[in-house]
């Protein structure tokens, strides 16, 4: 058993790695910067976690997803592995404690949002840290050609120059060939080194259904469907409408979106994860960090705006290796809606400037002030107050974020946190001198551990229940201990917040870069066209379309998607159909031919040749020109 397998067995209980995991680990162990491409659910995080546990020092993990960051830190802690996270929105004291622990506390993992790399406080401490690996998760975010480009990722290249002897492990589940090359260039790989696993999911069957009445399809289909699933829609309103529609049909369903309270989202998610609820109807706010293995279907009611997003969301089905379905519902209205969304995603620059100016006024922020400041932010309230479109407002803020002016964080449920500022001896003396606090402090210490070294999440309702007092009295005790500097108590946050990366500038001096508006709009248009092509295509295997998009060469037909099922009904084997189709393409690429000329150039079963030609014509893979000759059209 290798050293890496022993670590895997000790902490995760697995006897063997999944495909490619150990190859990525070994590549980094051989002192090579490595980009690992693994599909959603492929176990990317284990690669850097196992490697780092095999070496002295700490792994620095850079990721933009706060929820995922917290989830992984908590999972590592539950396995007895010391891990912590630093991200926007933490208090100065929280960050100080976390940096102290990362520097001197024998921690193995420090998760960091990319914005933190350039902060003075982090720069002052990082050179004292013993870093054994820089892991870049969601690495496609560094590429301007990626579907989720984040300028803060560009700071990584500058940062890694401080640690010339530390290798980089970059990981992503979705990247085209162009993005793969860009990631390595932006991360300063001395030589290209990509380890990839085919994006093909053997057990996942892709289907597109042309449905004018999507609700009718859901009712008909899900009454007969066993197993749990996810239904994705782009509208918060529709999540509730669809869930209620299914409930009225006797189908167990709930809904989920970022606008719900944190407690409500947690309850709904847990009910679905634990099997109490069969179906969860959600926006794309749902799914990151969710690793439920037995999801039997994922249905998209609305078109996503990129193949990458669709592939990630569909990939949440069938992670147990058993057959699962990824279904996309599509009609002509979707095309109009998606095209309209392009203008909404990229509002005019003058409107972006107006929104920026209004935002600063809303937060009462004067020109020249605001650098590094964090503000609670109610997006809906702001848009309503200034009579801005919600979609335009959100899109404008995203563009301002890409240009480095601010950071919008959609963290809606941060639990209450507590940290003991005094050591145990001083705490004991305080308890002796203040007997009214003694039993409450003992309750906290019995309920939670580790509060002398790091901040811990607490539940005031649970403390009230255990102590037999009201929740209000628990708040009173905590605030009193906080004011006396015995603890640092941070009440729960239930709103998103904005961090200003630059001081407020005058609206007239605000510059929206061409890269983040004009160029990204063109890129977005290409992404939308790829989605529309996937949805409207009826002549190419769904699996082949997806794999070609991600740069895989000569992928084979899956034999099970809706397109392949139609081909199977022709009574011709996949192998023979593909051979005849390839022969036809070769002949027509060389020269346009009349139908009978083409027929006589082909060899094989004549009836099958006629069947394939007819199918290709019906599905517009070949077209009849004005001169009646055939042309391959793709």
C-alpha cells in the first residue's frame, strides 16, 4: 500500500483512489505544476488534501466559493484534520486569530478567497508560513475565456512568485481547450502539464425534450419516476410555483433559492439530502458542495447560459455510478428569452455608472473613502429604492466586481461565532469573581470545543434549550461577556454584503474596461449560441456534442441519448451507421454530388445506405443545394 493510499484509508476510509486522483498527486510529488481536469463529482479536493497530508507544512487552498470553503473546512475538522478559512466579511479580530493559527498553530489547510492574497495583513504573515502546496480550485476562473472569469484570480501569479519552490495544483471540472491553455499560462506553469479524465459519464443519459407545455411534462413524467432528483429553473418565483404544482399532484417536492432565510434553506436541503423529500426545485444557488450519490435525474426547465454551467449541474446526477438522466426541456420561447438575456447581462456603461453612484449614496459613502470597507447590502431593497431593474443591477455589480471596484458576496447565512479572548486561568478568575456568569460559561465550554484557539460557530437557540432559559437571556449573557472582553461574540449575519476594493471615485472617472464589457459580451454570445446549438440539434449524439465542446477528439456515440435512441430505431448498428455517415461526409467534403452519384460511390448494404442518407437529409446534416447536389452541412 502506497503512502498516499494509506492516508486515503486512514482519513476517508477508501481502499483505492478514483481514476486520475493518484496520478495528479504523483505529478505534484515529482515537483511538477499540474492542472487536473476531472468532471463534477470526480473527487478533486482529495488530490490536494492527500498530497498535503503526506508532507510537512500547510496547503494553501485558493477558492472563490465561501460556502464550499466552509463545507470543506468542516469536513476536514470532522476527520481530525486541522483546517481554517479566511474570506471577505470576517472581522479584523477573526482574521488576526486565523492568521496566528495558520502561522504557528500546526494547521494543515488554509482556505483563502483570492481577494485576500493582496491584503497587507496577509502579506505580512504569509512569508512566515510553511506552505507545501498552492492548490487553485475552480481554476477556470483565472481565464478571461472561461465562463466564470474572476479578476482576483490573476493575483495568484504574483503571489506564487513569493514561493518559487512551492508547486501549484490547479483543478477544474469544466474547461475548453482554450481555457486549459490559458490557465497554465496565467499560473506561470514552466511547462504544460495537464492530466485529464474524459468528461464522458458512462452512466449519465442526456436527453433534450421539445416541450411547449413544460409543466405538463413534469406532471406526467414525475408521477411515474422513482428516486430523487433536482429540477433547475432560472427564476426564484418558478421554484415555488413548480414545487407547489408537483405537491398538488401528490409528488414530494420542496424549493430552494438564495432569497430564502438561511434556516429555511438548511431545512429544505437537509430534507432532500436525508430522503424526506424526493425532489428539490432550485435556482443555480443550489448544488455547490452537494455530493448526494443517488440522484437519479436532473431536469432543466430553463436553458442555462453556458454549456459549462449545464454540464456541472447535470453532473450532479448519478454519482453512485448507476444509471441517471439529465433532461433539458426546450422550446422556441427559450431561444428568445436567452437572446434577450444578453442585453440584460451587459447593461449600457452609462447605466452601470449610475448604479455605482447610487450604490455609494445608498451606503452613505463619500468620494475618496471606502477602501477595504464592508457593508451589509440588501440588493432587492436597493434596486427598488432607486427604481433599477433587479437583473440590470445585479449584472452591473458583477461587471464592477470584474473591474476590481468592489466584491459582492451572496453569503446569506453566516452562523453566530464566538472566541475566548482570555486564557483558561484568566477565565477561571473571572468566573470566581462573577458567579452569575459561571454556569453559563461552563455550558458554553461543555457545548463547544476549541474556542481558545479559533472562532467557533454557536447556536443560541440550542444554548437556551440546554440552559432552560430564554433565547433573549442567552443573547444578553453573550453581549455582556463580549463587552467585558471575555469573549468576542459575532451575532449571526443573514444578509449578503459588499466589500469595496477601492475608495469611491467620482462617477465621471469610473472606467469600465473593454475586456469586461464589450469582449465579455461577445464571449457570452458565443456561449449562448453553444447552448442553443446543443438544445436544437437533432442529428448529433448529445454526449458527442458535450465532449467536442470540451475539446475531446473523436468521441463515440453514447447510444442512449434521445438522438441515439432515434438512430437505434433505424435498425442499424451504431458502428455501421457511423461508418456510412463518415463515408458520406468524406465524399461530400471532397465534392458536391447528386443523390444517385453519392449512392453509387458508397459501399455496403444498399438499404442501410439509403436509410442513412434519408436520415441525414431529414435531420439537415446534409442539404440539397439549388443545383440539386448534396452538401454536408454542419
